[in-house]
C-alpha cells in the first residue's frame, strides 16, 4: 500500500465527517447544549377536553391542565408490582388508560396554573382529549387548523 495516499484519504474522510456531522462533536456540557436544554419545551400534554360524567371529570381534571406523569400502586395478587411513567405524548394517555386503569387506580401528576396537582382516576372511561405543549407560534397555527376543521 502506498503510504502517501493513506493520510490524504484519511483527511478526506475526516473532513467529510466534520462537514456532515458537526453536531456529534458538541460536548454534553457545552454552552450550546445547555442553552438548548434551557429552551426545550416542557414535558407533558395539555388537556383539551374532559368528557361529561367521566372518570376524568369526577377526578377533577380540567381543560388546560398539563399532565406529566402517571403511577399505579401495586394491586396483588394479579399486579404485585407498582408501575409508573412519564406522559410525553397524547398517545400515552389512552395507553395508560387501557393498560393500567383496569389493574387499579391511576394517579396522574401535572400542573394547573403553575401549581402541582395530583388526581386519582378509576377504571371507568376517562374521556380525556389532550394535545402536546406548543410554542406560542405553533399554538396559534394549531388553533387556526382546529377552527378550520370544525367549520
């Protein structure tokens, strides 16, 4: 193998890598990473609708509540271990209702008007509709789309 070609080929590959994958070189503790984390949208989902006479209404969940996490206590003998998790997407809510509520009461944790809340839901139908949290700009577009869809 020609030794003079190897360094040139290596430099070429390294430059291609740096050109297309510069984000991989950013340290976890770099200022850019900290800024990105500080401006990241909060976790959780926003409740948009609470069905009349539903388990959600009986538990006191309100439109505008931000739901962040869920937990279910152990319920032996069929469910000897407790379970818990985060609510990261609106798809998580029906999954928790379908998978966990039949196993025992589910406690939802979240925020209402900037204050922490916890509410306990039974296995009855929750009838909750939620959406992701959006920035103000995206929220206005989302609301325009909803109005157009409802018209």
